[in-house]
C-alpha cells in the first residue's frame, strides 16, 4: 500500500519541521547551485545548468527550512514504467545526520507517479552504499557496467 507524501517531516530527536517541496523558487534555485558547488561531482554547474536540470527533470524533491531555505534535494529521470534513476541526492552540510536524506529517499520511493516502477537506480560513492542499502538498494549482480561517453560539443 502506498503511503501518501507528507508536506513536512520532523527531524530525528527534535521537534523541528522541514517542509517538502516539489518545485523550486528562484531563490531556491540559487541555493541549489550553492549546494552543487559544495559537491565534487557538480562544482562545474552554473545557474543556467541548475535551472535547466530542475526544469527538465521528471521529478524534483526538496527539503526546506521553515523560512524556505533549500537544505536538501534530489531529482529523478524516469520512463514512469520500468526504471527511475535518482540523481543529485544532496543535504546541506549543516543539516546532515538529521534524517533528511532518509526523508528524501522515502519521498521518492513513495511518490504516487513512481508506484509502477520496477527499479530505482542511483549512483553513489562506495562509502554511501550502507545508507542506501537500508532502503533495499543493492549492487546488481547482472554482470553489466555503467558506461559513459564524454561529449565535448
């Protein structure tokens, strides 16, 4: 049975609510760019890139403070039938270890538009495997590899 998405969550061991958003304001797009700048894999992104990413992703989910500051984010690309790929799972460094990453993963796996999905895929550093395995993610034993073509156009 699918759980309805919550509009806010209570942080671990604290009575603080963090609203969940499914679209970003202009200010939050700038905050997302700042989050990207703190990550090794997204330092190169510009505000134009950030706006395009948010617009062209099939689903975006953010966690904000009560004042609207974006402190957590992920996005999904999907065919809405077979596979949904989760990208850019980021929690602001000052808000980590409070359950917000768990909230984002639960929000995406319980999202009403993704209930027909057979597989959720994501890429992460090996040290994050344990975190994602708590939700049922595992390294597939399919004998396949992720391949990448770098386009310089």
